């Protein structure tokens, strides 16, 4: 396999090899994973606390809707609309206005 796909496949193979090597050196991978998950959970909760403190709940309630809000026509003459469904699938289109 050549080209970009071959390069990506080679990089993925190297990364998997590194993970295998780490698994051999770690005394107990579960211990490492549990510690890492706890650390990420603490960091995440700290970030969420910070973000919640900065978000105006009333302003957010007006944005969290399926109804468009009025806006001035952009100087570029284009708008970008991004739609995300409940599964997380995204579609983005640019429209001339």
C-alpha cells in the first residue's frame, strides 16, 4: 500500500507497537488506567465548574433551541449553517443570502 493511506497505516502500526511495549513494562495496566481516569475526571470537573460559573443560564436557554434568531446580513453575503442530530452526525452548508 502506498501514498497517504500507506503512511497512515504505518503510523498506526507503530503506535500499536508502542502500546504493546508499554503493556509489557507496566506492572498492572488496570492500575495505570484507573489512575489516569481519575485524574481526567478531576480535571474535567474542574473545567466544568469553571465553565458553569462563566455561563449565563438565561442567555444559554435562549440559544438552546431549534428556532433561529434574527441577525444582520453578513458583509460576505454568506452564512454557514451546521446541523447536528441526536446521534452526533453533522452536516454543514454555506448559503448565499
